[in-house]
């Protein structure tokens, strides 16, 4: 990967997520918020920018225009930002509320705590925006389907287990990152499938129900296999790879 391409992607991520204003807010916490809490805030933001940079390098042909890419992503990303946490449910909502409570209890102002707590589900913003464009659907509608699918298929649980895999050397770290990327890609593809199968559905729940009805046998097979994995309580790279493959098996051939 060329350094100019990495720099270009990082600049896009910084602008789209408004990180310059964010850093100003973090700097203003000096002297009023404990240093450990400030470090935790910085680390959350760094992970968001790093993952967004990685996404751009994997999903956009380089060299892409900085201005054009920022313009394409910004409005949709702002819509996703405004939709969190009202579109979250289950594990994702519980995680958001736990992170927010942790930051506010450390003295981080409420608005900033909300923003930082939303950064984990915000990792998916680029997938949501591009899926909305591909399906010619609204960004908020797409986000609603995306997060509902995460709850129905326990994708948040699977993601957290993958993130928790050991990183003993560069190869295990690379394998873990690749598996996580595969899960995010499958999640985005499933979202596009659900949007395509929704027919006259008017809500995310109706769209997901319509998709589940059309794919009832495949969904049951996947649910049974995932249930066996959860019950085994053995969450190594091998079992989680099977779990991601099961999710990928639900994606339609056109995706």
C-alpha cells in the first residue's frame, strides 16, 4: 500500500467524521477531566479513523479524489450519526449505553460522551451510506435495516468475539482483521438484499420479515449452525470463521 494512498484515505476519514472539531473538544477537557478518561476518548476516535481509512483503501480504487469522496460520504454519514442511538437495539444499544455511562461518569460532557459512545456502531457508516446508494434507498431507512439485522442475527455478538481474538503476531492480527472485514462486508451485502426484497414494506421490521420469509430455509439452517456455535462456548478463530461463513451463506448470489 502506497503512503500517498494511505494519507489520502486518512484525510477523507478525518474530514467526513469532523475530527478537527472533535480534537478541539478533547483538548478543552484538559484540567477538568481525568487523563485516563481523555486517553480512552482519544483511543475510541483513533479506532474510528483507522477503520474508516482501512475501509476506503479496501473499497475505493486509488487514487480517489479527496473532495469528491468527502462530498459523497459526508451527508450520509451525518444522517447515520443523527440516527444513533434511536436505531440501535439489543446488544448494540446496551453497548452504547454502557460506554456513554462510563464516559459521563468520568466527567466527559454529555454531548461528547454521546458522540464517543456512538463510535463503535459508527464504524459501519461507510457501509450504510454506500449500501443506501447501491439500493437507491434513504440512508436512515438503510441504517434501520442494517442495525435490525445485527440484532436478529446476533452480528454484534459475533463481531465482539472476533475483536477479542488474540493478536500474538502480525499474522494472527491480520487474520483477525480479515475475518472482521468479512463480517462487515457480509452484513452490508445482507442489508442490500433485505432492501431489495422488501416489496411494499414500509418499515425495517417489515423488510426484514419479508426477506426472512423468502429465505426461510436458509435462515433456519444458519440459525441452527450459529446456535451450535454459541452453545459450544468455543470461540477460537476456527469456530468464528465458520460463523462468518454461515452469515455469508445468507447473501444472495447477486450481492
